[in-house]
C-alpha cells in the first residue's frame, strides 16, 4: 500500500506541475495560485508520511486556496 501511495503522490505532483506551467503560459493568475497551493499541499502530505519528493524551496511556501 505504501508504494502505491508514494506513486500516486508522485503522479499528482507531476500533474500539478504540468498544470501550473500551463496556467503560467496562459496568464491565468488564479490557476497559478491554485496549482502552487496544490503542489505545496502535496509536498506537506508526502512529508507527513515520510516520503521524500524532489522539490524546490519555493514550492513549499504557498498556501492552498
């Protein structure tokens, strides 16, 4: 079960990063804020469960909407 949870978090993080890039490219400020919050939330969830996901420090700084 842990491996499945780990993989799901990784997939969701990758999807959120793609969606963030698309929102930035489209100039969608609300989308950017939402996806930054989503990424930060996924990173917090991973950390709470002892899963180390590669990320930048600025990805941790955003609050979910």
